[in-house]
C-alpha cells in the first residue's frame, strides 16, 4: 500500500509544482534528463549484481520484447487508419508497449508470489524491459520524433543511450566483487528514479485536456492492461506452461501499468507529452484494480 501512496503523492507533487508557477514549463525536460542520465543507469547497475540466471527464465525475459513488438504491430496500422500523428503513434508504442516491471512490478511479485520470485522479476526487468527499451524503445522514439529514418542516427542513439551502456557494463561485471560504498551510491541514485519521474509526469498532466484524447488514451490503456497480458497468457497456455509459477510471474509482469522510463523517453522526444502524462496518471491507479483480476484469471491463488 505504501507504494501506491508514494505514486499518488509524487504525481500530486508534480501537479503542485506546475500550479505553483515556480518552475518553468520546461521543467519535465530537466527531470527527464536526470532520470535518463543518472537514475536509470544507476538502477541497472544496482540491480545486476551476483544474479544467477536460470535458463528457464529466458522466455519470461522475452515477454517484454514481445509486448513491445506487438505494440508496434497494433498502433502503427491503428494510427494510420485514424489519421493520428507520428508523435501520437510513438507515444502510444512507448508508453503502452512497456510495463512498469520495476517499481510497481517487483512489489506486486513480492506481495502475490513471495520474495523468492523477485530474482525472476529483476531478470525480466533488466534483460526484458530495460534492454528492449534501450534498443527498440529508443529506435521508436528517434524515428517518431524525426521526419525520416536515419539508420546511423538510430544506432548512434542506441549506442550512446546511458541506460543501454549501464546495462552492458552491469552484465559484464555481474560476477565481479563490488565495494559496499559503490553499491550504496548506485542505490541512492536509483531510489530517485520513481519520485523524479513521477514528478515530471505530474507536472505534464492536464486533465482538462483529456477530451480530445479519449480515443488514444483508451486504446493505450486497453493494450497495456488487457491485450498485452492476454497475448502472453495465450502463448504460455499454448506451450502448456500456464500452471508454471515462472510463467505466471511473466504474465503478471506484463499486466503492470505503463512504464515510467518509457514515458520519460517519450516526453523528452516531444511525443505528445500530455497524452503520455495521462496514460501514466490514469494507468497506474487503474492498474491497482486490473492487476488483481489477472491474478484471478491465472488461478495463481
């Protein structure tokens, strides 16, 4: 419950900062810069340390990649059919295509499955969500923010994307001993991820402008909270693994609300920031009702 309270408080802080008029309208860009260049890399470096990878986890780690690719397959033709802009398409792919597998997902795993499944949750978060966001996600953001596709520019953005670099370093040094003071530094910076990212989202929320965004908002939330986990559930059911606890954890993670990291990338690329903020601001509280429903659907209890 404290995680839900923190989410709501941080969103309210962001709204309050905007209403106070003490910060410029560009404040979310500053918040986003901190998240991308400091908090996300620190979270990756802190999370990956002495993690023993189970080969059976590979399919679970692939589920965020499947969710992201499916989002492209869904939202590109939908946007073309409805005449939505490239920026709106990119916002939907990024924010609906990735789930919040860390701040919301890990506490949910602990609460529903127990702490012994947190290792799998971390692996899904890092090898799945983080790595897919650092490659597919940054490609989508770059393409949707520009006028034309430039392969070299995309590869350059991926190769210089701080979270991607941090993931590579983290994986390469996973088995190396690390001094406690260094781990404490990584943890301290990582802990700023959620409050700063949520404050940026809260600052950008304009509930009064929801009227002309009902359709994309509904489409994004329907995909994130219903279609994406349903597809993963069907895949595991087809493989005859639906009763497997690891499979249930993967499906559960896919049911998580929109990703804060993806939202910050979308806003930093000017991909309809107000729609992004609404997807986060409504999606996270709404998921508190939909996630338990997926628990019941899976029969995990």
